[in-house]
C-alpha cells in the first residue's frame, strides 16, 4: 500500500504504542487501514478500529477497508451488521464506536487503531481498551488532529518522553502530501490564526479561558444603515431563554444589528416578535438542527415547520456538526489568520457582546461551560455563521490505489 514519507516513518516504527498528531487531510485514515491490514496478515489476530462514534467508524473506513481486502482476496466473510471482516487466515478486523463502551469490553486484542482519539473520552482507553491488549501484548496506533493542550491527546503524545515503548510524531497537512499549498493558503483566509495552526499545522493550542478569543472591542461597530430588506437570524430554542442573533449580510461580512431573548416562551412567540420588529423584511433563519424533530406547539408542529409556516426561509443541516467546527467558524469571522474582521456587533446587542467576551471552557478541558448562561446567544450565532461560512472545505479525494501483501 503506497505511503508518503511521513506515513512510512510511522509504519516502520517497531514501538508498541505510536501516537501521530497530524493536520487535516494528512492521510490518517489511509495509514490506519494499512496498519490494520499489516497486523491482520498474521493468523488468528484480532484487530479493532475505534472512532469517536459507531457511525463515524462506518463512514470513515468501512467501504475502503472492505473493498481493499476483497481486492486482495483475503476475505472469508463479512458481517455488515457487526462491521466485522473475517479473513481466510482466521484473523478479524472490527469497527467500533467509543460512544458505546460496552462494545469494546471483554475481548483480547492484538492491535487497536484509535482514530481522532482526541475526540474520544480518555476512559475508553484507560479503563476499557488498554486492558484488552495485556494478555496478547498488543499494539496500538493513536491518530488525530490535536484539540488543545488540555486534552488527553497531549498527555499521550508526551508519553514517549519517559516511556521507551512509546513513540510520537507531529506532521502538518502539507507534509501529508494530499493537499496542495494553494488550498492551505485559501483555508488560512477562512480561519482565525489559532484554529489554522491547530487544524493544518497540528500544533497543540491552549484552549484555557475564553471560547471566542478572536473577539475584541474592534468587532463592536454601530450599524447606521436603515432597516434592511433582508435579515439573517441565528436561533437557539432553549426555553429559558429562547435566543436569536439578528444580522445583515454585506458580502463576506455579517453585522449583528439586534438580539432577542425570551424567557418561558415558545417558537410561536419568537416568530411573532421577529415579525413585529421586521414586518417588511425578508427573513432567513438558521436554527438549531434539532428544530427538525423538536415539537413545541399544541398541534404537534416542529420548530422548523413553525418557522416555515411563518414565511421564513429556513436553513438547517440534517444533523449537528461538531461544536468545535462551529466555534472555529465564528472565530474565523471575528478575526481570520490575516487579521481581517468580518463579524461586527452593534453596541446595543449587549448580551451578545457579553457572551462573546465571557463564554469560557470548563477549567482544564476543551468543553464549553453550559452552566454559565452565556451559551444560548453564542449558540444562536454559531448556527448561522457555521452554516453560511463553514470552516470545513471540500478537498479533492485521493484516488483509490491497489496494494498487495502476501497473507500467511
């Protein structure tokens, strides 16, 4: 299986525990499949691929792994419901999600890949998976983009300093060879500096303190234009309070001109308030994706259908994107890596300003504090900004390649 120079360095290491911290689109999954196949070549071995969720495990590697092993004629049988491939030499490769810890227990393993392990609870490794390697003296490969100095990925990365059976590597996206420099420079324009370093240069950034660190008073600018023809609204449906961040879009810039906070309320009342403030404006709404299922009316209508029936244009993804991506999207609008600010807040939006300044991570973690009350308005803002200007960009996929190994 063809590997880049960086991938070969990791693949050829004989250390029992290997940690690879790499930028996005570096080729982590490609390496994971190669290593799973390498360990499964030996008879009667049991290998696990573990992703943050079962769904991610299936989406990321299942089809690629299955088709490549079938091309090699290594496959004895495939269990689609269990995501397990049994090989003709008695070995097996199973895909698992760390969101279901019980599925990881009670087995002896020879090899584990933990993909995007920074997004997995550390207990999955220390309390569940690590013991499964003991009786077979099994190996593990940890691969991920970093998630800050407070994340357990940094602790694992540093294990090689004091433990001889550990090895660690850190590679940028560019060093992976899958993404051209022009695309990386383009991404730099869409991200704030710290997020760019983390996602593309694979550095461990500090996530202590403020979530929206790119915000400062330079983003507070009075909106002086008349009532706009079109307004854009990010909306969060918490009952106490329901929150809406109301903006005007001017090309690549969004100016938040108003905010609504309603306690002990419902979606119908929020709709009425928006209509009373902007009776002649065209309304675009970017709500919480859960609005597709959440019902707050006596008639059983969903929040999304209530907004649509009011004549609003509603834009919402089918499912929640990672919170981290939404936070990065807002920070990149507040101030990108080139110092350009494209998200302005009118000074009358006092709670929005206060929330951007004070919403923080829980101490010692990269998890937003949901108990402070500052998350409602920033969530509303995040839904809108992340939909219009998502951080994630389409990248040309690497063509599938045939590869050969002799199976014993």
